[in-house]
């Protein structure tokens, strides 16, 4: 799916003013929506850490990406997959998607510019550009119907350096209410709609019996400390995505306990 040179030049000519989306191209979006991405708003300030930041979700949706620009490909969700509030201008901000299927990306700048990309890294899209302060909306699309709902991870970085190795769930996760993965036994962490800054209600850890994602099997694993009961039922904010525990369950750190404990997201809710 090599981009047509003529189409790319025409897209840039129609945009008239926009040459910063490298790699990628620009277009004119419909009026910006008033609803943030499904993962909520994540605040980014220059020097943010960790860098790269990793978020995840499901690709594709009912809308044609070409709505946002003639060089935008595939289908996207009606709402952004991710929204970021930039507290100051960034001279470089990179959005790099990794998935097992063919994905696309649409990034809407606070200025109203739209940057689109398809196959920068194999079948994976990437946008690198300067951005002013304000809200950036990111849509991760599916190139074809076979990729609809495919899990992906996206790395966000303020540098142009090489990223960590691609992270793709080894098996499709079981998605529960609100887009939160329900299974353990993962070999790489997948968080669905949970991102840093998400507001979650904490739940007690239910036992997991099954694969641990590392080639072994666990029985009734809870990864639970009695003291954690103090915060069950409380609404709190995710401060970091903390990888997998010994049962292969993805977890987070939160504000409620000042980051003391590992909370499995499978038992949390929005």
C-alpha cells in the first residue's frame, strides 16, 4: 500500500501551509469535537516521564479516516482513541503505533492541522511533528475490515530516538466493560482504554487460575495484601502503567495509596 506520490503532493498542495508532519501528511478536519478521547485527557509537559509513554487500545471504527483529509486512510472511531493536553509547545512529538494488523493514524493538532500516516514502519504508522500547546487528538485506524478492533500499543515520545521493541499482545485480550482487559496470563501488558490519568474505581483482586504468560501455570493467584482493602471502592487516578505481575495480570499505580501497591486493572472499573 505504497502512497501515491501524486496524491501526496496534491494533499500538501491543498493544505497550503503545512509541511511539518514528517512522516505523514495533512488535511482539513471537520470541526473539532468537544469530547476527549475514550481514555480521557492525559496531560503532557516538556520533559515528561516515562519517555516514551505507552498507551493502548483497539483500532478502527465506523468513520472513514478520509473525512479528516484526502490522504487519511482506513476507518477510525467517532471519538479519538487518545487525547493529550500539551501544557506548552513541543518542538518534537512522536506518535508511533505497533500492532499485529495493518493500522493507520490520524493526529489533530491544537492548531487544527491534521496529520495522517499509514505505513512508516512496515504496516505500522507514525507521526512526528512540532505541536503548539493545547489538545491533541489521536485516532488509530484499521486499514481494512480484517483489522477492526485489533489491539495496538502506541508510544508517545518527545524525542526522535529509537523506540523500545514493539509491544503487541501475544493473544487477543478479553475486553470487559469500559474496554478494560479482563484476563491475566499475558506475556506483554495490554491496558485497553486505561491510560495514565484515567479515573478508576478500585476493586479487590479476584483469583486467577491459568497461564502466567511466562510458560507456567498459576492457581488462585490474587497478588493481594490485606491492607489494600482500605482503598477498595475508592475512585482514584492512574499515575503509571506498571506492567505485569507474576500471574501475567496488567496493573497500575494510583494516587489513592500514593503508588504503594500494584492494582490489577481487571478488577477496576470506570
